[in-house]
């Protein structure tokens, strides 16, 4: 006899404005506890020293996490000019300094080199794996690693403000796997003055914006109270980048059993990934082929 899972079988999304100094995992654990949820995960890690949008998936919504993780994300960060640190942020040790200070015009002129499809070397203190071990663990032991550059798509990088000669505020929109700390480090080097991140905030991630978020304090304020459910977004909120295809009752039944099912497609290409709905509820995600959806993820939703 299978053991009964603890907690409520919630399905949906919660957007938290992550506070400074907490890991993303700690925020997810707090949300899972506050909602008394059976299952929870997040779509895209934020460093402890970063704030802003952290999208948390409950229950069946965890099946849509990859579609949010793969989406574009927007960040606002403050670059400290004239200093490099071993962590590429304000938490690390200063390892190099410069008296050179670029102008706003100098910074704007350097930004095009950091947009489009670029190659980026992760920070030494990062979660990338080196011979099966996290880089930050080796860095803590004093090891200087030659990390491999990784591709990154940067849709835009703009200078927003320069409050003084030592600081510049920038907005960046990028794809999956981007390290803002690396952008700050490399931009500082390109400007000939060094640089690191001192403030970082995620403004949006895929379909989720800061306006959708609730403050972290709400989790304590309303812990175990069903009033928290009012802040949940529907499961399908994580599927904005996919086409929705209504299906027939027979199609829904087949899809729920993992079989291809009939869908009503208006303008969908053969082989396109879509999601099927029945009576407004998500049934499955799959590939469209000649009037049918061939499922690769099936949702199991209660009444």
C-alpha cells in the first residue's frame, strides 16, 4: 500500500518577491510549508544576494517549469566600477582596483559587444560542475579554475542611470543560463576599470512579472491559512509561450491516458509543441501532428 503524501495537492504558480540574503531553495521550502503543499519547485535560481521575481510551481505546475526556465528574463543591476572581486559581487574579496572611470558614453559604446549571441565564462563562485563538483566548493578551497565559456543570448543591455562616477545601473534581458555577475565582470574589464555587481533584482521571468508577486512576509503572515490560495496563479500561466488547442471529450480521455488525442487546431504547424485544454482546464503538453496532439506531459488534476 502506497504511503499517503503529506500536505495538500495544490496545482498552480506563486510569484514571490525574493528577499535579500535567502537562497531560492529556502524560499521554496517556506512557501511549501506555508501552503501545506505536497510538491513545490522553482523556475530559475536567484543568488542569495539577488531579489525579485522567483516563480514557484506547486503540484502539476512543476511539469511546466522548463517552459518558464527557458524563457527570457529581465534584470536590473548596479555595477560597481573600479573594483574586481573573487565572487564578481559585493560579497567577495576585492582582488584588483583601478582609478580609471568610464563616462556614460564609454559604457554605452561598450554594450553592443555584450548583446546578441555571446560566449560567457561563469563566475568562479557558481553552481556549474567541474569534474562532478560544484565550482563554488572548489573556489572556497582556493582553487583557480579555467571554466569553459558557455553560449548566452542577450536580447538587450541598456544603461539606465549613472548616479556617481563609481556606479552604473543597467537593465538586461537574457536567455537561460545567464550570469549577471559575469556580465559585470567582463564589462568592467572591457572598460579598463574592473567591475562587480553590488545590487541585482529580477524584474520578470517569462510570463511572470514583479507586479504578480507577493512579498515574502506574506508567507508568515498567512501561513496555513487558505487565504493564501488567492495569490495562486493557474497552472497554465506557465504555458504562455505555447499555443493552446481545445480538445474533444474523447481526445481529452485519450490524452489523459498518454495516447494521441484529437484537438481543434486553427493555425498550428506540424510538429509544433502545444498544450491541450478541455473545458478550460489543461490536459496535456505535446506535439501537434495532423489533427492530434501526441502528449509528452499529462496533467493529473483533481476536481
